[in-house]
C-alpha cells in the first residue's frame, strides 16, 4: 500500500514539474493570467520537482517488496 502511494506521489510530482517547466518556457499558456508563463524561475523549479518525482518513482522500483508471513 505504501509503495503504491509513494509511486503515485512520484508520478504526480513528475507531471506537475513538467507542467511547470512548460509554462516557464511559454509552451503552455493556460491560464492566461498565470504568473508562471515565460518565467525562467519556473523552468528551474519545475525541473527540480520533476527530478524529485522521477527519483521517488525509481526508488520505489528498487525497494524490494516485503510479504507478510501468515
């Protein structure tokens, strides 16, 4: 259960980071009033968030699954 939750959190962080980066580059211009559009600060922040999400996902693939004894 915990492994699934952390993988989901990693996926969401990866997606959010990519969206932040694309808004920073000006590729995604929605919503039009967003302060993130064409702002290089969000390119860096998005890259960090996406990298952390990818690390969480990769970490969950490396950690062995423990099975309970019955």
